[in-house]
C-alpha cells in the first residue's frame, strides 16, 4: 500500500500527484475509511462511493477559495481526509473529535454545514449569486446525491438557478440509494437514463470527446458532447427545461475522465449538471452486498463487515411491531415514512402489510400532507419521521393536519439526544415546536410497553397526535400482547410525597427515581410523576403537587426553552401557585456530538446537576423541617 495520504496536508498536495498516483491514493483512502470507520462507526457506504469524485474535485478546483457543498454532507469523509484532517480522522464522531458532517467551525474548507438532505442546490445558488454580486471568479460546486432530488427544496432551487446565476456546477452523484433504495418517479427517471440502450455508447464517446477538449477544438467538442447527450431521448430534458446544460452520465469512478470533465466544466460560463454514476460501498464487499446496513452503522469487523449481535429490541422495533398489531386489527391503519424504512424499523411492517406501507422519499412536507389526505378518507396514517426531520414539515403539521383536526399520528423517532450524529440530528426541539399548535396531543412514553399503549391511544383519538421516543433501547419492559389506550391528559403517580415533586419525562424518569432516592435519604418526602402527556398536561396533578410541595423539579431530554418544564411553569403560573420550579434539560444552544451519558453529565442532565440547581431550595426545606421538630 502506498503512503500518499499521509503526505496530503492540504488540497494543494493533491495537485502534485500524477494520475496513476491519484489512483493509488484512492485505494489508500478506501482502506483508511474501512479501517477507521470500523472502530468509530459512521457513514461508510456513501463515502466509499465518492472517493474518485472527491479527489477529482480537489484536483481541479481550489478550496477554500472555491466552495464545495455536499448533499448530504455525511459523504464528506474523503473531503475531510484531503483538507488537513487526516491525522485526526480516527476521532470522527467521537467526543471532541471530527464531526460526521460538514461543519463550518471545523475547517475553512467546509463552506456549508448540513445534515439534512435537499439543501445543497439552494445553498450553492446563494453562494454563486453572492459571488456574482461581489464580482468574484471562484467556483461553486454542489455534489448532490440522487436521493436529494426527491426533496422539493432541490426543485425550488432548480427553478431559480438559470435565472439568477451564469456559472455554477451541480454534480449529480447517482447511486440509486439514500438510506434505503430510492423511490418514486425521479428515481425511475434516473434509472431510465443509465439503462438506456445508448448509455454504453455515450459513455465510450464521452471518454473520447473529453480527451479532445481544449484549444480551438473546445467549442466544437462541446457542441458534439451536447449533441451526443441530447441523442438520448430524454435524460437531459429534465435539467435543460430548467435552463441547465446536462453532461453525462459518466463513470464516477473513472479518475482521468472525471478530472478532464471537471476541467472542461470549470471553463463553462453557464450553470451545468454533471451526471456521475457511482457505486455505494465500492471497494468493500460487505458494504456492496448490504448497502442499506452500511449506509451508516456502528463499529464493525473490517474484514467481514460483521457487527455485534443485536441485544434487546429498540424503541423503533417496538414501534414497528406494535403498528403491525394495530394494522392486523384495523384495515385503515397505514404506515408512512420519508426514506427511512430502515431507521424507523418500518422494514418490519412492510412485508406484513405491503399495500399499506408508503415510502415517499426524502420529502417530509409531502409525507405530512399525503397523510392528511389519507385521513380525510377515513384512514389512520402513522407517520414515522425522526424528530429532527419532522422540523422540515412544520407548516403542513399546522395548516394541513392540526387546523383540520385530522387524525394523523406523528411517531417521532430519535426524540432527544442522538449522540454521535451531533446537532443536525439531535431531536431536542419537537416539544417546543408542537405544543404551541392547537388540537395536538403530545405523548412521551417511559418504556416500551407505554409506547405501545400510546400508539393505541393515538389510534382511538379523533384528532392529531404525536409520540416522541428515544434512539436505541429502553429499560427492557415486557410489552403486553395487546396495547391498551391511556386516558388522555392523565399522568401516572409513581410514588406520592409532600415535600418535593419530581416529574421525569419519558426516558429521564429513571433520573427522577434516582433523585427521589437521594432526597429520601435526607429525610424529605418525595413524589415521583411520570407525566406521559406534554399536551394536554395533567393540570390537576401539577396544581395538586404545586400546592402541597415546597419544590417542583422537572427532567426532560429536550431544550428547556418551550419544553416540558416550561409547560409546568405556565400551568403553575396560571393557577397562581408560586412554588419554585427547578428545570433540568438542555440549554439554549446547539449540542455537539458525543456519547449521550457524557454529554448529559457535561450539561448537568443528571441527578448531581439537579441537586446543584435545587440546593438552595432543598436547604430551605430541610431547615423548615428542623424548625418543626
């Protein structure tokens, strides 16, 4: 194995290598990705697929003067290796290490940070227009996966590019996958391009034409290339209707061809699209054989690709299994996801009820309105969308679901901290952005069995509802054979008490229990409450304990601003109860990536953190207790 990678301190070093040496560098990068990500976990499949593309881009263009925007930026590992971060690459997704996505504060070469799909074209156009206004000459390149073209945002950008800038490069990285197999008409359209009988001819001709590009022949060759592409009865039509010149499709792993093509496109004074066909997981057979699994995963064996055996079932799996039960009993139950059948575990639902499973692609707004439409016809849609991704559909939730009181159920996976994925994926805002909306019931389960009961509750409810549950496993509670609906707005009293009341929302109920144990040792009488419902909150419960206790404490895996603790404060204020409230949750800032327990400890989401915040009030209670002895 060569050792070119360790000599790359900046993109300038790439330009010193010969084409054969770049090919060796590509293989070295693949080996580094496979070995490093095996230890840290991460998005190995997408990055193995963009090795040559990224090398060619850095060989031809000059970051940070030129700007690269990745869509989604989980495919930026190779970019990180080539921009001065090779020595720290073993820290990716680790505490205090490199982020798993582009991060503007991490490097000047990261021009735009994004962890959600469909943003690259809009951001790149904004950069290009800003450059034009400033009289700049730098290049803007957007590398977007074909799954990004299932996003409405991408088409909003396409509608504006030709009319707002004269120079911008879009690279369509076509591998037919997002996390799962791409779906819909756009995916079929791209597939038609690469399977067209003339694709092989075009690919062969492209190599020949690009080799002749330059000098006096450039204009002639460009025209011939355009004619060859247009001969494909349709591939270029989509983009050319938007006013963009289309080139390709070409082999996204052919380094010499990619370099010559980028050099050609660099000289064009018009917005262009390069369609590159790549193979997700290329160079690592386990990733090629199991593309869905190797999109993003934890540590694995770098030789076999094997991962640790699964332990107890995750919340996602409990959700999917419960939905199967509900659908078995009710033919109106349907499942909807936005390109996440694997992440939400709806892969378990799909084979049982294939006719009632709908993957709409990376299109959360559409998913919500689609669900609303089904609900008007008597169906009961369960929309399984990560908390962080549901943010993208806020207006449809308000306008199309809640306003019409339609019985759509939002099942928000990854509600709370999402650990290694970092701030783009932490689900820390859904209580705030949903509880202000009229008509919505918002629930948070303490364990797996309560999740199932809340799904039954949502099914029986006449209006919209939402359930948030965390990533990974719960406490391991056995799930009943058939779920039972809960009384909406009724909390569960775990233990009664008269000095302090602790509300432990969802996954943080164990912290409430643990803190109660600590306070009981001090001689205080402590109540522990499982709130169950963020909205409607159990006003009777909150007011009762607010009247009878000297301190209220709330725990939540959510930002404090507008969260569950805020709901408790508002409830007490409305009842004119002045009992002090100590709220434990995430601060008003974006939380970095890291291990969940370490981050909780750092930000005081712990019993010790709560005790520090509550100490003055606890001292007063203890002094009062002594005074009455």
